[in-house]
């Protein structure tokens, strides 16, 4: 069994889609969801699927020994950051080399870095007059959105697109592609 641990801070729509994609899969399983927001929608979504949720705060996250012990208990083969907003510390990157994947709602290297998440990204894309946007799945390193790119998926934009319609197009790309990429990464490492 290959274990995935999901990290999320928000609604959890991509975590839920991944869980649904793994239904009936006997070789890959989401074993836990780590969440830094006690009000996040992902908590209920994961609990409804009997996936344990590990809540943590900044102080706990900044305690490598304690936090790694919690994480290692789940023996993750892959850690998927699906709407997780904090920078992953160096000690965690070193503990899980080439095992942490982030989902970013733009075509990196454009529109990445600190503060570029959610609607902030879509606003920047709209403001720049981009003719396309998309999603990037990339390996995590010690800096925001700078790890090696695993996959990108694009969508055309028009001048009439609003920030909200761009967000909708990006969400659709996420729902259509993220689970497949994560599952194929685990299958490649079999």
C-alpha cells in the first residue's frame, strides 16, 4: 500500500477529488490530512471519508522533532500540498526528498512566490492581460513555487474573463488533472 498524506488549509475540493479517485484502489490510499486551519472545509470532507485529520498550529509546525514524529507515523510515500499556504521548512524537504508535491493555480514560473495563492493569483493573471493560465504541479523545495515542474495544464483566457471566471477555469483544470498526476507519480515509483 502506498500512502498519501494531504496537506490543506481550505475547502478541500482537490483533496476530496483525490479521495474519490482512489475509491476501490487497493494499492494507494490517503492515510491522513494535515491541516493548519481549524475552520477549513477540508476537515469535514476528510472526516466524512474516515480519513484522519491532524490539526496543527505554527508552533507545532516549527518543532521538527515533534512534527516529523506525527507525520512519520503515517509512513507517507507522497505528500500532496493541495491548497496548503505555508512554506514547507527545510527540515521537512530534507526528510522527504522528491516526495512532496505542490499544486499551484498558475503556470509557473509566472505568478508564483510568497503571497501568490488563490484569488491573488487570478487577480494578477487578469491584471497582466494573460491569454492563458493553468495549473502547475511541482516538487517542493525550500522556496515558494520554485521546485522542479512535474506537469502543467493550460486553459485559454479571453478579455471578457473575470477574476471569478478565471478561478472557475482553474478549478476545473484541478478537478480534471491533479488526481491523475498524483496517482501516476506513485505508480511510477512502484
